[in-house]
């Protein structure tokens, strides 16, 4: 494999917001490019940071920590990198999105709403992400060794979560993805999946405001 290229630095943060039994998990991935075995250029993700916040961390503190990581990524590159934050806004995540937005971070903030299916879409307000899409993409990236992370306690936890990750199909044909056995978690897997969900992250576009002119008098 060829070396990773970082001519344009893009840092992507994925944040899976925890609930009562699951901690908040945060992953940072840097997007680069390299040559594959056939000499073709391919996107590559290097993950320098994985973290889980203590269980029960208040949401204002969760928002502060996400903002701190985003601004830190921006500042450490001298403001030269483009930073994106994909934040799980499903359910309890929406208040955290609002709290992070209030901090005016040096990054593009993108709320992500999980849904069923194998599709990903983005409009002016949000990203809609099928859990099947997240899982299949992460599997493909891992199988092609396009994700690399350093050794450490959190990466060992991530490896264990990947082993325990399950896909279940209910009687009404709805698919469910995650760790279902008692005592298992999937928060780091989800955070990583959020961080590597696309090769080309894009900020939300502001909605188009169309001005309507009043009819001239007499018409």
C-alpha cells in the first residue's frame, strides 16, 4: 500500500450519544488517500482518537466535550483543516445537538438521524442514515483495511464490540443492529461508523429563501 496523502486535511468527528445504560462515544477520523495494490487512488481513514465518556455524564458536559474536541482539532492544524461533526441526534441526541450549536464550534455540525434501510441522504437540515448503510459501509472499509487506528484500551474495546455486533430481523421484517446481550455495548462502533460514513463530507446547505414580489397595484 502507498503512503497516506494529506494534501487537504479533513477531520471528521462521530459522536454516539449515550443513554442510561450506554456511555457517549466519540471517534475522530482523518480522511486521506493512498494507492491500492493496483496503483489506484483510494480513500483511507486514520483514527487517532477514540473515547467514551463516563456513564451518566450530563448532557451539557457531553456537549462541552464534543465542542472541545472539535475546536481542538481545528486549532491543532492551525485552522487549515476542515472539521465535520456527525452527531447522533436520534432520540435523546437532539438536545445535545442544540447545546453544541450554541457553542459556535469551529466545525460543520451535522445532526444525524438513524433509520431503517440501506440508504444515506443529506438535506439542508440533517443527515438521514440507515443503520444497514452504516454497518455495511463499515464492514467494507474494515475488510479492505481502509481504516487504521493505534493500539490502546479503547481500540481493544472497539475490537470487542465489533465481535459482539449483531443483526436481528424481527417478525415484521424490520432489521435491528447493535449489541443485544446483557453487558455488551456498541457505542464505539456507532461513533466510528458515523465518522467514516462518507468519503466526501459536506456541510449543510442553508435553505434557499425565495422572495415573492407583491403584485403591482391594479393587477
